[in-house]
C-alpha cells in the first residue's frame, strides 16, 4: 500500500507566478490535510478537506491560497502570485474514513517551495 | 487557541544515554496527543499516540510517553538511545472534536556513536 504521495518534491517559482502542489492520499483515505512548515518553525495547519468538500480552512491565508479535493484525482493546493514569504515546506496528510486508525494522520514527504 | 511547546530545540546525546524530550500544551480540554519522528530525508512517521486510558503509552522502537494531565505535558522517553534515533521529533495535539493537529517546533536529536 503506497503511502501519501506529493509532487513535485521541489518547486521553484518566481515572484508573481502560480504554484500548484499535488497530494494523493493513501488508498482508502478520504480525508486530506495540508500543513505548512516555515524555516525554524513547526508545522502549521492550513486546511482539512474531504472529497469535494472543504471542512476546515481556518489556517489558510485569506488571499492567494486555495485548496480542492475533487471526486477524482489528487488534492491540489494552489498559491497564486507567490511572494518570497511563501517559501516553505508544504506537507499533506491523509486519514482513513473509519477504523481504529481513523484519528491518525499519515504524512507525505512534502513539497519544498522556493520563491525567487 | 491550542499551542504546543517543545523546550529543547537541539539535544545531543551519546549512545546508550537516556532520553527525555519535553512537550507541553496550553488548552485544558480533552485532547489527543501524538509524537511524530522525521528521520533524515524521510517523511513524518507516527511514533506513538495517546487517546485515553493508561497515561503511559508505548510506541515503536522502544519509545514511550507519559501523559500528565495536571501538568499539560506529554514527555517522550527512551531508556537507552541508539545512533539510529538521530532525527527530528515533533509533539502534536488534537483537541477533541477538531481534526487539525497543532505541532510544536520540533526537537532535533543527534546521537553520537
């Protein structure tokens, strides 16, 4: 059973460009979470999604950031008009719908975004 | 809002030494508690978790943690560390009824052979 997959692993963008980060959850998982880790800081929650629904976006910046988890395909975190302060590692996690491991989040390897 | 403190940013130990990493959280309601580990070049992996019951929980690779509700703490321990324990360790808390994890800033552990 493959783990959580994220791509790309490294992404370089110039200021003003768009960044698209993809996350494929583990098989059988329908809950996806995005976290951001700035240098020298812990992971900070951004958004929690289920298929076709945003459940909690309390950690998302109000502008330029959006997330989706369509019925088919990976979850996408989209950052428009990137700025240098968006440079960070972005981690995706997934959890199963039910079962004894329902409350565990399984993490992907992360995408390191560098904004030039 | 929930916050998590990990007091030690970088710990250096010799092999066979005992380990204790501190973790404190701020919100006093019902919580679920986790320790994650990130080995060099790898993704975050769950080390152990506490949901309810016995406050002393045992995880993988000989790690354990004790939940002390009165101190809002969930310290990680290992009686004898190995070189392969070199990694970054993150404490995380989830408030009951809320899905998001609140992480500490992490503790980098370096084991000297």
